[in-house]
């Protein structure tokens, strides 16, 4: 899997070299390429933004640098196997199932906007050439797309076959298909007693059936408390 990041702050992605994603890069599972969008400007000030047509506050990212960067980084041929991701507050909420789908992609290009966003023609052009995803991390406002690109990268790469030492652990995580769309149950390890707080006795019983039942009950309880929106979905084990 090749991952490209287009941003006016490419140094944001240096962190990928020290993380597990960096290890995946060393193992050849992923290739990481960060690019400075300003490298595709031609004026002295390396301008990437301009005022919004129709007025309004803030600045909008000009289409020209994006188009020239696309030509050099992706090419000028249409290829639906290339996934181009535009993080945006107006995007579709990014989910674990979206991460799972992207984990089989061979090429992902993250377009990290800043200011008020990117000229919409850039997204329209990308849609005419590649598979585009306009996604949002959640209902809060960030200053740009870089943090979202990092979060999406981690969610996707950890699902790439060969990345996780123990792929079975993925099946028990919150939001995974194996968890019936429920939140993960509380976790405990040694010591059994810590500052007057004890590990639930059932977990020390060695009775696998009771342990499984306790864990399921806890997942259902937590999901009902914290994510009632998940309890109505068809994939959840609660109805
Ligand atoms: N994914 C995601 C996001 C973003 C996000 C993503 C890309 C850009 C580019 C520019 N901005 C700043 C901005 C733009 C418009 N309105 C308000 C702020 C961004 C925010 N904010 N919140 C999320 N969950």
C-alpha cells in the first residue's frame, strides 16, 4: 500500500516514521510519501489561497497547485483503484467499516486542506479521475485535514494483513464486526487487587462460559449507556 499526503504542513507526517506505521513502512507493508503543496506554486510567495468567490470570511485553497500536484503524484490517467481522501467538516463520518474497506487499497492519497477549505472543483476533478472519499472525523472543528489524515492512516494500516502481530485481537475491538457492533468490555490485568480495587471475580474463575457472558453483558451495558445510536443498528447484538 502506497500512502501519499498532500499538505502545506508535510512535517505533520514525520510522526509516521516513529510509529507502528513506520515499522510497517520498514517491513515494506506500506510506502509513505509526504508532499508540500507549495512545491506546485510558481509565485514568489508560494501562494496557495485566495479570497472566496461570492464573498465570506476566510480564504479558500486555489485549485491550480492541487491539479499540478495530482498530475505529478498520481498521473493524468483515470484509475478507480486510486483512493483520494479529502478530510472535511462536511464529510461523511469515518467509520471502522470504511477503514476496513480502505485496508485493501493499493494506493491512498490524502488531500489535507487548510483555511476554509479547498476549491470544490479540485474534488470534482478528482471524482472524475479516481475514487474520492470526503470524510469527517467527528462533529468538532479542526484547523486542517492533517490530524484526520493521521487518524485515518492509523485506523486503516492496522487492518492491513500482516501489520498486527495478533490479528485475532482485531475481532474483539469496539466497532469490529466480531463485536456485533458493540463497545468493547472493560479490561483488567494483574495485580488482582490494586489500591483497594479488585479485578471482577468472574474473570479469575477460569470459567470461560461465565467470563464470555460477563463480557457480553458489559458490552451491552456500555453500549446502551454511551452509544444508544449503535443499539438500533442492524449489526448490533442489541434490539
Ligand atoms: N476530517 C475532518 C475535520 C475537520 C477539517 C478537515 C479539513 C479541513 C480543512 C480546513 N479546515 C478548517 C475548517 C474548514 C471549514 N470550517 C471550519 C474549519 C478543516 C477542518 N474539522 N473537523 C473535522 N472532523
